[in-house]
């Protein structure tokens, strides 16, 4: 399906996933109304202006997640809305202000603008595996996590998983809102997203790889899923374009402990100084499985994680985040 003649909105367009989404939408001929916090901040937006087709078909709008009504003009006349804007970082002092309010209130502000706009046919919400797999159920090698799982708010609070809580509350509120208002919505639930960076700033998921190659002596005792940013951007578009797309889509190519990621990096870049031991002496956090069939039903053929890691490190070098 071509996007020629169609207008869509992408929120938080200068972010990692959103930049790729804007790039692929422009390639398909869509007119893109993209929201950023400050369109005049050249450093944050010049990579968007540089995209192929941007001159003709990209329009930047100023919007703030916490400001009611600030998305109205960007969403006006759009057929599709991709809501990707949401803060993602771990080192927070005030989780409510820094993570929960922007994720939750921001999502509802965007959806309220959609509810007022008759042209909007479908909303694609960038959620996260954070809203799927953090609950009191065990995650062990034989367990398969799928779209029917939901993270548990109490579990998040008990374990101080503030980012996870922000995404869980935002997705829960979104489903409730769209059900009440009769809005068609699909959510994309990616795990740790890696691959080349288009934006000039370092994002949290690419930083996880950078931390392993930057001279660190240990790797965290942590198991998580990994997926390529291009697959994540593509599935957003498929979720908008394919009429039968519905519900949630887990986006995980593989689940691996960071010790496995270190091994892959060593195979790809044998000259890099990599951490040799785990940060603690506890048993390694177990791996688990994530169902891929729903994502594959939208035509996604996952890029292997080895390839994703290679492209991430090459991009980190190219952008001078890492100098050997």
C-alpha cells in the first residue's frame, strides 16, 4: 500500500523509533505531520529535515505531552496517528513527574485530540514489552510470553520498576479510552530496540550496547529481548495499513542474557575490550520465549539480533559515541 495522498501524524518525531518511522513513511509517499517539543531546536530536528522527501512532505509541529490540546493542529486532517512520544530512561529522581505523567497524560492528550478529529481512522500506539511481561508469573526457558500477558501495577510498584509502570499505566488507560470513544487502535510492544541511530543523541537502548563496549569490566546480570529498530518502525506502518491488524503486537527477535550479547559482540568485533564477568555472583537471570506469530502475521521477518548488534556498534562509532 502506498501512502501517496494520505496524511499521518507521528508524535515525538525526533526520538529513536519515531525518526525511523518518519523516514519509512516518507519513503512510502505519506505526508507526515510530526510533533516535537521545539521545532526551532536545529540539533534535535535537522536529521528529520535531512530525510528523503522531507522537504516536500514533512511538517513539524510544536507539542508538549503535558499540555492539553497541543496535539490538535498536528492531528487535524490526519488518517492515521502514530503515538510514539514517551520518555525512556532509568536514572530518575521523581518517577511520577519524569516518567508516569508524560506517558499517561501524554497518551490521553493525544487520544483526546484523535477523538475530536473525524478523519482519524486508526491510532497506532508505541507501547512496550514493559507493559506485557512484568508480573508475578515466572519467566523461565519453557515459558512463552504472548500478547495476552499484561504487566501488573502492584508488581511494578513493589520492584520500583518506574519505566515499566509508566508504560503499563499508559497502555491500560489507552485501551479504556478508545473503547469508550469507539476509536480503532493497535499497540506495538517492542522490547530493547537496537540498530542504527538517525538522531544525534544517544538513546537508552543503544546506550545498553555502548555500556558493554565502553571499557566496562562487568556486565549486568540481566536478561531481556532484543529487536531491530527497522522492524519496529515497519510493524507500525503495517499495523496502520493492514485492515485486519488488531490488538497488541509483541516485537522481540530473541531473548538473551547480557553475557550472550557480550559473546556476540566478541565474535563480531574481536578487538574490542569487553567485560569478562557478571556484575554479581548470583545465578544468571533465566531466559524465556516470546511468541512471534502475531508480528509475523503482519509480514515482519525479523532481522537477526547479531545483525542488529553489528549495525548498532557501527552506528555508535560513526556518530562518535564510541572511539576505539
